[in-house]
């Protein structure tokens, strides 16, 4: 199903490029040229309204399906967001998206413990990044933990408007971090990397909360449920189960990310509550009970 969607997206891009060349460049249709260039050559906007969403994902071997479905979903996320914002007279170029994956300290090289794209407002650039990503490593222990602290550290480092956390395992404990760093390469090695200073997920969450940055925790396995709901609740974010491995995984992934982008636009623009969300649901969520979930949090301390 994912490969079919990727092929369909590639065919769409091919037809757009063909139309641009034949009708625009050869036929000298200025409107076609203008629309094509504006769509695929967006640059940064020079005002204060820039919303940066970080999609922070587990990139270990168990997340193969998640990464594959992201490749198919990224076009729909940008397309749907742009359509909804334009319908409400909001410039879609204010939306920036970054994908990043975290793994753990046993990776074969420090660069693989965290891999990230640039912040983009162009789906093509993000697809280029996602296409070279591979699900790899992971400790294989049961229950397993992952270096979510590194992903949250990255969020604080680059500056974001919100974080969408997707994974199947809770973060490392302080003792686990010490043990993993000691057993995999040692502190002399880590001391020469950008991860020289140890951090912990609660420490990074404190910084995000202080800056009013919400972390939305979407767990794809029950092992991560309790912790992801705590993380979301602590920062004022939402949490829910993301059945990314199910038959509707790509649809759910698209909806989860797009709805959170539209929600933050509502909040930052001071729009009527659920204005964009309701418009999205009417347009894209045919099966209300399945596609348009009710995000929830539980009252928990981290």
C-alpha cells in the first residue's frame, strides 16, 4: 500500500513537471509557470509568524513501518495544511516541519543516535530526507528504552513551536543512560561528541514547559503508553494510540500530524476554537469514529 502511494505521488510530480515544461515553458503560459515556481520554490517568510513543528520519531528497527508511512504521508500533510489555511486566508508558508529520529547509545556512530532534516515548508525536501532514512539498531531488550532525552535535547537546541513524539518505548532512566554510555564506547568517546554533557528527559521537558512548548505523545505500543501520556500531560500536550502498523496507519499518521499543525495555527492566530479542525474533519475524515480520534491526556506527574 505504501509503495503504491509513493508511486502515485511520483506520478503526480511527474505530471506537474511535464505540464510546467509543455504548457508553461514551451507554451509560454505565465500563470502555469508562476503557480509551479511558487509551489516548489517557497522561501522563508520574513515576519514573526513562523510555526515550527518537530516530528520526533523512534528510528530503531521496530519502526520500519512508521518511517515508510511517513514517506507517503508527507505530501498529504503539506497539501491538506495548505488547502485549509488558504481557505481561511492564512499564508501556508508560515508552516515549517522537521522530521528527526532518535535511537540509542549503541548506534554504530554518534551521527545515528539523532538524525534530522532541516525545517522545511516544502514536502519534496522532506521526502528527500526521509528517503535516505533507515530503521536500524535498537537494543532488543524487553522492556526496551530509547534515547528520547536526545530528541528532546534537540528540540530545545533548535527551537520549536511544538513537538510530536512518536515511538514504541519509554525514555532511558538516568541509571540506564550511565550504563549504556559506559558499555558502548565509554565516556571518553562520548566526551568528544556533541552529546558530551549527559541529559535526562525530565530535564529537557522542564525547559520545554518553561517555554510553553507542548509535546504531543503518540505511542505505537502499550509499552510507551504510560510514559508518553505523562509527557504530554506535563507539557499540556495531547496523547493517543497511533496504530501505525494497521491498515489505516498512513491515514491516521497524516491526520495526527496535520491536525496538530492546524491546532497550533488556531492558537497562535487567536482563531475561533476548532475552526480549522472542524473544517479539516468535514473535508478529509470520512469515518469520524476511526479517522478523527478524540485525543486525550491523563492527569499524571512525570
